[in-house]
C-alpha cells in the first residue's frame, strides 16, 4: 500500500502472507465469482449468525505505539509475533544515510542501526520471528572504491541482525568483482520490488529463501539461526515449513531445507506464481491452500496437507480471506444470484465448519477470535463455530493492515488492537 503523507512515500509490506484488510467489498477482479457449485467436501452441521446475544461493543485501538516522521522513505514490517521494524531509506549527496529501528510489541525501541554499520537502505528489509528470537534481514551492496589502476569492485551480501542490532551472520550472495563486470550493481531487485518481495520465511521462521526476479545468481535457502545457506536453481520458495522446487508452473517437490530431502509433492497442480509468495499456509504450517488450474475443470482451490502434499479439499475458485485457527476463511459469490456466502474450511479434514450468508472481510485472526467486517459493521467471531461475540458500526475500523500479534498499521501509525 503506498500513500502520500506530508511529502513522504510510505510503503507497507510484510514478510509473510498475513491477514490484511482492504475494501469492505470483497469482490476481486472476477476471481471470487464462480459457478454455483459447492465444495466437494461434505459439510457438517453449520452455525449461523446471529448467535448467543452478542454484545454491541466495538474492538478498540489500544493506543498508538509508533508514529513515523521525518525525511526519507519509510518501510514498515512486522514479524507477526513480537514487534515491528521501521526502515528509513534515505540518500544525501549519493551517501546512504538510511537507518532501521526495531521495536518490541509494546512500542519500546530496542535498537537503531545505521547504513554505515553494514546494510543498503534502498534494498529493503525483512523481520522474521524464529522461535523465541527475531532475525532482521537486510542486503548490503559492498563497494570498494577504485584505487589508481585498480578498478572499483562490488559485492552483494545478505546480512542477518538480532532485534537488538547485533550483526548475526553475513552471506556473500554475489562475490566481489570489478564493477563493470559485477552482477552486484544494485540490490537483488529494484527499488519498487525490494527485499521483502523476494525474501520469504517458512512458517516456523527457521529458514528463509531469497528468490530473485532476475538472472545473476541462483535462489538460495538460509538457516536464519546460523546463516548457513545453499543454492538451488529450481527453488520456488517456502511452503509451510518446507521449501518447494520445480518448474515455474509446477508440479512442485516439497523438500527439507538445506538437505533437499524429499518430503512430499503437490502433483499435477499449476500454481500461477511462485509457491513461496502466492500460496497461503495454515497458521501452524501443516497445510497450504493454493489456486490450481486443472486441464479441464477450470481454476479451483485446493488444500494440501504438509509435508506430504495430500489433497484434503478441492472446491471452487472462491476468494480466500486468510488463514484462521485450524483452517481458512473463504468467501463465495453465487454467479446466478449474486449473493455472498462466507465459510470456514478445516485444514486437516477439508470439511466445512460453518458458514454465514454474507461477505466477510477478514481483518485479524488470532488463535481465539476473528475480527471481520461486513458492510459498515465490524464483529468478532469464534473461529471454531462462527458464533458472533460482539459487533458495532464502524465503517473504516478495518482500514490498514492487521497482524496476528495484535497490532494495526495504518498510514503513519502503529496501533495496538484490543478485541472484546
């Protein structure tokens, strides 16, 4: 999301696919409309709204944790568990004056690192929760100036930092070479597609992948705790706690990171873009939902167990709102009547848990509650049953992007979110 803000270009990004909230009308560019066919899994008894006397109490912001200000380009990231990071990308007279600051969940600043300590601001940043730790990932274009008859040399490194600003590891992605022959002219990708668009992490945060959109080096997988890495030309990105490799349009082999031990596969599925950035894993990494294109039946949604790749659900190509506790929230629009239905599918059995006769825009999913918007109403639901717990009229409360850790990033602010 890019907005104009007092002369700043403010870009909102996240490391992994997380539940975000956009327009209250969930209709995409035709992708959520489908035939009236129901999913192939047989649904059990379903609950419906409204239920047990929900309270008319709105979720509330728990206070502003951080407000961006000053010159430069700010990039906001969240690791979805224990805090957030702000990168200020700024150049003055061709000198990199960038810095990034890390914050704890309550908004307390942990550290500030400047570009001269070993990173390049315009390349972007990623913030990953890895077990009880956080790893901040940056790129560094290392320039050795020309010295007389010795030409300038360039090298591209990937650098891991702790949340307290200590350098954790450095990986040489493109070795040093004369500048006129080096592939390390700039970041892995352009300024409009920075690190957070090419770097993805496994669901457990143990491994990361760097999959470039241009030639110059092979994709690589990194152990985020140690910096140990390996390259593989057909690497596509993480799927749950595994990594996928194979042709661009599949099928994919699911592998153990670094060892490349085969764990499973997703046969005869053509994922429309690379598996690391365009599929949605379950919250615990035990399954993944993808859009597939069978040769005869048109596009469809498939849920596959991980790491085996066994298909447990096959249904119409509806709009996936996001991963929720134990499954996925999906919205369906009947092509004939135009009516909307939202339903939850269990990610282990493929069975429909519950449905409601309206379009739900998922703003935030925690292990125990869902924050959704339906028209100008917001509500909290039980993710297991769909039972409504509270509701209120609040037309733009879901504006911005919500993260499972309980923070909301909107415009230039990071806010805490409290749900009744």
